[in-house]
């Protein structure tokens, strides 16, 4: 079998190629280590300092062909921001209206999706409502950050394998494709031996990895790797051994068991011209199961891509690329920019031009770099043809050159492509989150500019508010107490003169025979007038309290910041001084029992001097002294005039009053007002008086005068003297023993002041609580804004540093156009 190969390169050129290869390999290792460090830092930052947002980019239809995109985030897909993309994948804010005609246009529009860090949550068909984008957008921010962290961890694990692959001097070539595409036939042709089982039905159900026998001490054998162990040729416990001739039976046995195994096949290099026995680089060929055989084997094949240096994809010229093939190539292109594609069974196609055109169009969409280099990387052959000269020889020579000579392209270029895609994703992630940090920084500073001055004003005005509230409270209490004391004092003085207050009128005098009832009605009226004066004092306190509440409200308007809810309390003045009802059995002093057995506590405290004097039995009791206050008259006429205030001196005192005292004493004998002893003493004195002759001579005129004076007194003076007498007695009873103490007035003024203080203090407490709550809320806002500013500033600087680090690593990882041609 004749073979044609590319002419060998000069030795000096080969040395240069090897030196260049080693140089690029070292640079890639450094880039891998730096990328791993960046990924690790992002994970830590995402966990400890900042919830990394997952950006989504879409083309902006308003600016087709430009560098502008619409940026949103998976956790908030409704909000879109116009951004400008750089020639890499960094994004900055830009308005479409700011476009300039001389702005550069991206020669190859960048993908709006991630290459490596894509969050893939596919369930069901791609057209289903449960597609990745719709599912991701329904997740919370923290959940998306967690998924992103898992994707970063997977990328770290992958680049660890990439590092091992770069440092490995051997090359692994994966031969894969759809079922019955001729993969095993192609492998046998490349090996120059019929090793892989070939049949019209799919027969390769395991991964058969073919190595040169020199790696197994020159012994040809099949090592069946045991499940769940790390394979080592030197450790016989990790595998069982089979013969090369039994490979077909071994594969059939495991297919019947339904299990999947990795088979290591070691072949001696009988043909030094084969790809396996090249004498330069250790090459291993991996014959993989068909893509669309079942989902488990397809998934296993996808997972093994990270171990592969070169993918040789075999596609049937009859079927072209199936959905499984397209998905595999699309995923592989994220890492391997160049794929070696063999279109098998091409000789059986009649319209070869159409087949070539259709296949190349599909490749252009799946792997653009492969399509650009289609002359070297896409070959139309028939590996089953007995005559393998021509197209097959060219394919084999191109593959040999791609794997052996152009190792920078076949082995290092996939690693570079993956790193550049990963770095591009990191740059997109960093620049998008930097925009978020900038927006949050601006928002935090705006919140600080709004909340901090308010907090400072509240802090500086807190003392002033306290002083204002205390001033309103004390002024209100003092004014209410003073006003009530004056109202009650004036009322008491007027009642003491026998004049009612509050618009009440004295009862009409019913005549001499109903004088006792008249005295009782006068007492009741004067007591009611005192009760009325207490109510008047309370009304004055209500007015003063209402004004104080209004002042407190004004203080709230002055000191509470905008946006703080004002008090919804409604002050009801009529609710002040309301009576408190106790249960049965309450017998406290100063209370009034009702017929139902309940007790009404009369306002006025423990002394029982409050509202309700007219209802108290002890105050309603009428006595003889309400008609003739003998003691008062005696003190007025015979006592020390200086010992009594002038206000208590009867203005009508005179001879008639003196006579009236006597007549009163005589007329009340039958009424049992004087007593037996008084009667006897009077009789004795009268007998002595009439025993004197001179007295008997004057007795008749005197008796006549006394009788006339008594009649005049009874007829004319009683209607006027009874109110004064009753009022004077009421005043003395409510004032207490000590006239300077003014007990009744003092008790009520204290009570009214206490009630006023209670209302004003409640209003002040409410305002204080609202002020305190508002101050705490503004303090939290300022603290949160300051923390947000600090966090956003740190994130802005940190993501900017990440972008710088990505640019440096990209320069290290990029091999350049010259290296890709080597």
C-alpha cells in the first residue's frame, strides 16, 4: 500500500518548531495558573464580599452592526441597559444616541452568550418554556450566584486537566462520530491493521484507547480497566488482561452485559509509517461509541473531551451532520477551534459537489476556524475502499502533519482557545459586575446625600425638641392649674356671698311656712353652682390642653423629616376628666354609690371634693344653722372685729338682727332647736325679770317691740339671709379647717393640672417615639448606604483589577498567528 506524506522539514526548522512549541507551552502553563488564580479569587469574592450577577447580552436592534448591546441580568431580565462592547468582551455604558460615524465596527460580532461559564439548565426541548433562559430568570440572585460558583469550580477542575494535558508530551486523538459513520474502519486504516471490530451493525460500545506497545514493555495486549479505579499499567489490580485477537469478543461481551468499560489496547509498531508508530511523539487513538447510540454514552463522550488533544470527527456523506453531531461539535468548538473532520463514504455519493457544499456550510456554522482552514482539516474520503490512494492518502498526511508537525495548532491551540474563551467570559462577567458596582455606588452616594443631612439635622434638633416639649408641657400644666384655681376661687367667693354661679338662679322664696324647704333648695343650688364652676375650670383646661396638643403637633412638623408618618391620634377634649367606674363593693372616700350597686368615683382625689357635691348626702343635709347662724351673728356683733375678714361681716347687721336673734331663739323653742336646759334657764331669767317692779312697768312695751321686730325679721330678712348663711356654711365646709389652705381649690387645681399633664405627656411621648424611630431609621439608612458605598467601591475597584489581570493573562495565552501556522 503506497502512501504519500508531506516532505520532511529541515532539521534546523524542526528544532525551531520544537523550541517554539516549548516556549508556547510554558506560556500556556503560566496563563493556566494565572487563570486558575483569577477564578479562585472570583469564587472567594462571590462568597464573602459580593453576589456576582450573571449578565445577559443581546443585540441592540436600534444600532445594527455596531458594538452596542443591550445588557440585562438573569435575576432581573426586565431591566435593560444600553452598553458598548469592546473588541474583546468588556462592556461599558453607552447611549445609542451618542454614536459617532467614525466608531470602529466589530469585524466579527461577538457572541452575546457565554462560552464556558454558561449556566445550562435545559429541561425538555429547546423550544419548551423551561428553556435555560426562562429558568435562570426565575431564580433568585443568590441562587444564580451559587450556580455560577459551581460553574467556576468546574472550570477550575477543567483547567487543571488542561495543565496536565499541556505538560503531557503525548497526544490523544479521539475518533468519533455518528453510528455507522465508519469510525472503526478509519482507525484500522490509520493503524494499518484490522484491530477494531467492523460490522454493518454498530459494534463499538466501549472506549478503545490504542497505544504503542512500547508503553507496555513491548507486549501487545488488551487491558480491561476496572470500574471505579484509576488505571495504571504498572498496577495489575487496576485491570484485567485480554488478547488482541479476542478484542471483538471482549467488546461483544460487555455489550451483552449492558456495561461500559475503557479498553487500553497496546499494539506493536509493525508499520513505522503509521500514525501510531511515528517514532517522534507518543500518540494514542481512541475509538469512541457512536454519538446517538444512547444518551449515557453520548454524555460520557462529552465528558472525555477535556482529555483529548485532537478530535477527528467522522461524518457519513449520506447523512451529513445529525443533531447529536451538531451539539457535540458546537460544544467542542468552545475549546478546540480546529477540528479534523473526515467525510466518509464519499465515493458512494453521486452529486459530490452538492454534498461538499452542504457539508462545508454546516461546518461553517459549527466551527468557523475549521471552515477557514478546510483545505487542511476537512477531507472527503472512503476509508473502506480497497484503493486508499488519492484522497485518503492526502487525509492521512494532513492528519499526520496536524498531529505531529503542527502540534502548536493541534495540541496547544485547543488549550489556548479554551483559555481565551474562559478569559473572555471572565472579562464579560467582571465588566458587567463593574457596571453594577458603579450603579450601586452612585445609588449609595445619592442615598447618603439625601439621608445624612436629615440625620444630622435630627441630631442637632433633638435637644431643641426636648426643650420645646418640656416647655409646652410645663406651660400647659401651669396655665391650666392657675386658671382653674382662679375660676374656683371666684366661684367659691361668690357662693360664700349666697350668689350662685354658672348662670344658675336661686329658688323663689315660698313663704314662712316652707322656709325649711327653701333652705334646702338654696343649699342644693349653691352646691350645683360649685359643681358648675368645676366644669367651667375643666373646660378652660380642655382649651389650654388643645392648644398644647396643637403646639406639640407643630413641633412634630418642624422636627420630623419628610416621609415620616405623622401621628394619627385624634385629641378629644371631651374625654378628659371622665369618671372611672368601679365594681361592686367599692367604698372609697369621695365616691357615690348608685342604686345598681356600682360606684362612681368622683373626680377630686382622696378627699372626695370633686364634681358631684350636689349629689352627696352629707353636703345636702340642712340644719337650724342654715336659718339662723347664731355663732356668726355673735361674732359679728360681740366678737373681735379684727379676727374675721371683712368679707365675712354681715352687711345688714344692726338692731334688727340682734332682735332677730332673740326672736329666733324664742320662736324655735317649740321646734326643739334650743333644748330643755335652755328653756329652764329662760324661764328662770324671765321670772327674775318680772319680779322687778321697774321691769314689769317696761315689760309690755318691750314685749311689743320684740314682737314687732320678730315679725319684720321673719317677713323681710329670711329670704336674703338664708342664701348668705347657707353659702357661708358651704364655703367653710369645702375650704377645710385651715382657711389659708384652700383645700377645695387646691385639690381641683392639682387634679386638673395632672389631667392636663397626662394628655400633653402622651402627645409628647408619641412625638418622641416617632422622632426616635425616624432617627433610628435614618441612622440605618445612612449606615446601609455607607456600607453599600464601601462594598460597591471595593467591587468596582476589584472588578477593574480583574479586567486588568484578564488582559495580562490574555497576552500570555495568545499564541499569535505565526504559532498557529507552525
